[in-house]
C-alpha cells in the first residue's frame, strides 16, 4: 500500500454534518466525493464510451462493494470485497481533533425557491431543534490532513480524481452553489487545456443522465472565472448569490429544472459554483457546466430540444456576463 497525505481546507463555510446535523469533518463525504470524480476520470479515459455497468464494477472493486456478482459456469459468483482505498483524517497541527464540531454561525439568507435556487444559504431554524452549525473557512477548523492508502497500481487514477476534486470539488449542503469549496494542497493543478480532456460537446453530455463530463460549446470549455478576485468569502458569495439567481431567471419557468430542482426526484444543479484560491491568496469564483439529461424516473422532464435550448441560454448568459470570462486553453 502506498500512503500519501494531502492538506484539505475550505475556502467557504461548509455545512457538512454528522447524524445530528452538526457540522463536523468526516471521511465518508470525502470518500464519496473522491468516488464521484473517479467516475469522471474513468469515463474520460475511455473517451466516454464505457458502460455504466463496467464503471460500477471497477468502482466497486476499488472502493468496496456488497453487490457485485457475475456468472461462472451458469452459477452466480459474488465479488463482495473491502475497499482497496483507505482514508483517514488526521489531527491538525494545532491539536484540534479531526472530528471536532464546526462553529460557523448563521449567514444572511435569501428566500428559497425555484427563482433563487438557494443562492445564499441561510442556517434556518428547525423548529424545536437548534440552529445548524457550519465549519468556518480560513481558520484552524477549516483545515485537516487527509491520509490515503491504496495499492501503487491504483494511484494514477486516484491522482486524476484528486486533481478534479481540487479543481471543482465542494462538500456539504448547498455545495453546488459554492458552499464547502474544497482546496487540496498536494493535488495537481489543472490548466484549461488539461480540463478539456474531461470535456465533450454539449449535445453528447445531454445523452447521459449523470454528470459524466464538463461541456464544450463551440469547441470551447464551459468553465468560467470571475474577472475580479476577492479578499473574503462573504464578498465572493454575495456576487454568487445575485449572479446565480440571474442565470436561473434568464430561463423561462418551464426550463429552469435543467439547473436542478428540489421536489420529488430531486436533481442537484449541473452548474457548479466554487471558490478557488489565487496564487496571491485571494479568492476567485469558478463556474463549471456539467450538463446531463434528467433521470427517467424523475417526475419533472424536459425534451431533448428543451434541454439544448436551456443550456445554450445558460452558456450565452455567462458568456455575456460582465463579471465572468471563459477559461481559454
């Protein structure tokens, strides 16, 4: 087993909870995020032609499973196995326990709903339960060391997944809107040209019902950066709140579900917002489009034509936005 260590930190508050909904660092969400981006790397390596069944089998053998089986001589053979990847959150250098609770208080909310899409997440009172807590950004509690142990042969793919996590990964509630933006010291930095390896044309993205890849429109990568950088997360998230709502409201009400919905058959937004660190230590907003079809079992549906129209509008809106510019490479 090869062991490598990475320093994780949040650039925006993270609403990442335990069973009691109290903010706390835990390995299961980190492992789930690693698996999510491992799938994207797996698909790109196969030029997006691999089957979901093959992907799930390889994923299960790598990260552990209790469901895989195959036939040998007409008899079912079960391949249940433990994960080859072991994760551990280590104590920080200041002595803070890796499982200590977060202390972030409430943040100013906008009204929730289809128009705002939870753009500015407030810590809402839960009747008889206490307010939810969060993990503060830019402090001792926002940083933990992650130790990963895995066989040497698995590391090339894991490194690609970690680079994607560093580029686009967020954790916790409302994370598609920029909360819980994760920075990974030690992971590779992806340039725009390297990101293109994980991208394909918009029309191809919309054939799958899961976030398999970044999108290309007109041959250009659908990833945007803010023209301005920010000193604090609150300044950056204020802009995210207004611009995320603006992007959503440029779509007619019938098309807004292309950007996710919270009702029955819930679909997280395929338009991902994240706060990334600049070399100067400031924050920059990154927006990544990972369009996909709506799952067939969801109660809300759009036709192929409607999905194409919705995403073309979203891309044109961001291209014309004075605050953002597309990454070139």
